[in-house]
């Protein structure tokens, strides 16, 4: 299994450039198909010229952005499309550690809420 940035075929032009950088997701690919998928990537981290640590520069191309969808292949392996420079903007610096801590806290709150709902009569 491999985690990749992924976009669907309809979001790729004839020159193999991604049309909209905001229509990209993290996916896990196994045996040529999407087996897991996240929500759309965050512009502040993935399309931000001020945050180069996790820019999305290329995406594997899938038939559709849905679990079970096949990945497109070219000679030598998966088909990739490049994200053009025009997709990136300056959104300012990102405190990624703070964002991870906020996400972790939100997940813990959701889990606690789910447990209290399960124990309710």
C-alpha cells in the first residue's frame, strides 16, 4: 500500500497538468485501486508558497475520486499529473504542530462524545 496525492482523470488536462489543485485528496493505493481516501487537501499547507514542507507537486491519476476506483497507468507505472505553479498562492506561514494538536484534540473530543452516546440508555 502506498499513500499518494491523487486527483481524478477529469481534473487533468491534455498535457498532464492538474486543472484545480484544490481537487486533490490523499489516498492509499493497493493493487491498482484506491482503498482509502481522505477529504480534499488543505490549501494552506498543500498549495501555499509560504509553506514548502508539504506542497502537492504531482498527483497519481484515478478514474474517479472514490474508494474502489482504479488508478490510471502509463508505461512504467502509475500515471502522474503535475500541479502547475499557477495553482500556488501565498497564504502565510503555517504552524503545523499547532494544527496537529488541534486536530488531535478534536478527534479525542469526538471519540469521547461517541462513547458517552453509546453508554446512554
